[in-house]
C-alpha cells in the first residue's frame, strides 16, 4: 500500500490498542481476578495426586473414606466453582471488552480514512481498506486478545502457583522443571519474531489480492460486455494462488516452531524421569511427590503451550497493528484548523484563485492560475481532457489543497475553514454520481440528513425527478441496486441534482453532468438546473460546448493554465482554443 507512513512496532499495543481498551479497564481487572481464581483451581488439581497418595491412601484403611470424601468434595467444589464458573464469567467479560475495543478501533480507523484527502483514496484501493476493517488484521487482533485474556492469565497463575507449591519439595526435580521452562521461553521468543515476519508478508499479499478481487467484482458489467470471463477467472486464480502459497508457508513454519517446542518437552521429560528415579531410590522424595512431579510436568505443558501460542499470535497481532497504525499515522493533506482557529465559511462569497499551483506527485497539473468568480456568476470551465478543469473545482471544494497559492472566499483562505463545513455549502452534481445501496429517501438526503419527506419531495420535484420516483414500487422507500444499478443514467443524475438542491447551497458545481445522457434526459436536467440556480454561483465543467451557451463567462483551461476567458460569443469570434473546440464539435455533430 502506498502513501502510508510507516511507524516502529515498539509500543503499538500500548499506544494504539490501549486507548480502545482503557474505557473498560475496570471490567478487565474484574475478569483478570476471576481468571486468577480459575488458575489457582488448576494448581489444586495439579497437586491432587500427592494428597491422594500421601495423605489419603498411605495412612491406611482407618478413616480412609472420610479422608477420601473430604478430598473428593474439595476437588469438586474447587473444580466447579473455581475453574468452571469463574472461567465462564471471565470469558464473558473478556469477550464483551474485546468486542467493544475492536468496535472502537474500527471506528477510529474508518473515521480517519474517511477524512483523508482524495490523493490518499486515489492511491489506495477500497478493497484493501475494507480488508483492514473486516479482514485478517482485525481477525488477528481478535484472536490474540481472546487468547491472552481468556487463556493466558489463568494459565500463568496456575503455572506460577504450581511451581511455588512443588518448588520446595526437592531441588534437583524442581531444577529440571525450571530448565524446561527456560528452554520453552527461549523458543517462544524466537518463534514470535519468525511468525511476525511471516504475517507481515502474508498481510501485504492479502491486502493486494483483496484490492484486485474487489476491483474484478466491481467491474462485473465490463467483464460481461467485453467477454472477459475467462481472462478474469485466470487472473482471479492467479491471485488466490498467491494467498494459498503464503498460507502454506505460514502453516509449515508455525508447525516447525511447534515441533521445536515439543522436542524441548520430550527431552526435559526424559531428564525428569531419570532424576526422579534417582531421587526416589535414594529416599529424597515420596511416592506422592514422584507422581505429582510427573503429572505436574504434563500439567505445566498447558500453560507453556498457552504462552507459546500467545507468542505466535502476538507476531500476527503485531503485524496487524503495524498495518493499522501506518494508516492512522498517515496525515491528511487537507487538515482542518486545530483548536478554535477555524474561521466560519463566508456566505454568498466571491471565489478567488490566487497564484494557484497543484501537483500530483511530481506532475504539476495546475500551473499558476489566477481567477476571480464574483458571487452569482455562471461560469464554465472548458478545454481538452486532462487540462485541469476538474482539479480547479476540487481546489474550490477543498478536496485537495494547492501546493502553492491560495483559494479565497471573500478574502478568507479556505484552509482556515473546516472542510466539511465548506463542502456543505456547495451543491455538487458529478458526471457519475455515486448512488448508495439504500432507498431513494436516504440517497437524496445525504446532503441534509435532517430533511423530512416533504422537503425531499420538493427537491425531487425541482430536479424533475419526482415523476419517475412516484412510479417506483415503494416510492421513497424503494431500494436501488448497488451503485444505482436499477436506475438509468438520467435518473441517477436527477437524484444527484435533488441532493444538491436539498442542501440549499451558496455555490453549485456541475461536473460534466449531462455528458453521457440521451437528449431527453439532458433537456430535463438542463431545465432543472436553469430553474433552480436562483442567482447563486454556478460552475459548469463541460465537454459539450452547446451546454454552456447561457453561461455569463467561459474559461478555457489547457495544460493547467487559463488560455482564454470571455463570453461564448466573444470566444467564438476570437482566434484560439475555444473556437477550435467549437469547430471540432460541429464537424462531429
């Protein structure tokens, strides 16, 4: 993924994850306390063989059943109350906290990405960004948090208390247990680093593949139109093969790490048996101690394996946090003013571009533009494709900021205003308006969420859209397909005009709003536009020059510069780019 700031991994769990967990920290403390009780219960279960042999069976038959009843009763009480109930309660609390933390992290990520500029979204695929929210990065974090909260506290408490309980019985036997622990910890540390590297590779590949597959699915119509099914299937298979290879490598490497851990366990157990036989024969340990040391060794494999699994899961979780943090650390190139320094957006203001330059990467697309647009003027930007027309409107909307120069509203630099507040004052009708996969009502009132049905209907009427909306099966409640697939191009454009009118803006921007429509749809839209400008500023970006005849002023943009500026009639009479464009379109008509 490009355009993303990389950060060191150290401290990510504290700096990135803890803010999401912090509001629920006392619930987390309660869950840990409950899980600690679960761990102590496990320790009692581990030590049971010694008490059964040395304290119940070996004293003889007198009072055997009483002693046995006390032992069994205590065992059942500790197992049911301590291990089962407390563990279940801690699981419920841990899961509750984990999901709220993930909800908060997703929300922070989505909010940040949503506020990043168009340059970021132009360079980073939506499919890959979606994968951050609901794919393996979040899944790896969930798996890691589940393990370290639900399994690890109880396992570590059981581990520590068991070692303390048996540690004073016999020094050589305890030394063997501690040796196995030390070797296991060493293996865990090495495994965590290796798994972290593997997960970094996997997640990079997964992100790229997700972006490609999402693009293939979005382009289904083009695939069918151009009979590309076999080609697309081949590309899909190729991308999925990359994922398969990465998963295979990860699973094999992880299994090798597990085998190392098992090998350490087998070696240490053989050593424990040898030392145990020696100490028992010499009379240093009792029957119950020998049995308990052996059962304790196996019992300690569970907390050790739990800790080992936590280490491997941490590698994946750390790689996931690095990806998420890299995006969260990416600054917006159109930041809002901080604190109370933001200025209000001047109402009904003139727009001025003053020495404006703008570059994508190293390519400068706007090259020193000076332009004044008085309030209430109808102005058109025309010129060859790629000349910078749409970029000029994006600068006015503050979707991007100039690399040099200023965009002013009655003398106020738009960088001193909040971007969302500024854009709410513009009514924008793009060439290909985005229609959300929801009902007509929600699609219209995206520009004014508090609007009621009466206001929405009025906007649709003004946009010449109510006639077709009234014929839909559920009228305003009718759900349109993804991207507005159940609507025609003209209907989508009229929905977009209704959005713009509902906002009651100070300024309008019509970006190639009729270039892809039939003549009837174009007339309906032009009629809606003409009737509703109401003396407000309107910026038209157009290829079809006949659509801008009624503009007060036409600005010809070529190669990132303004090469002509005047009325339609004056420009037609003058030598230059505009007259050449008119002549070409007349020949094609």
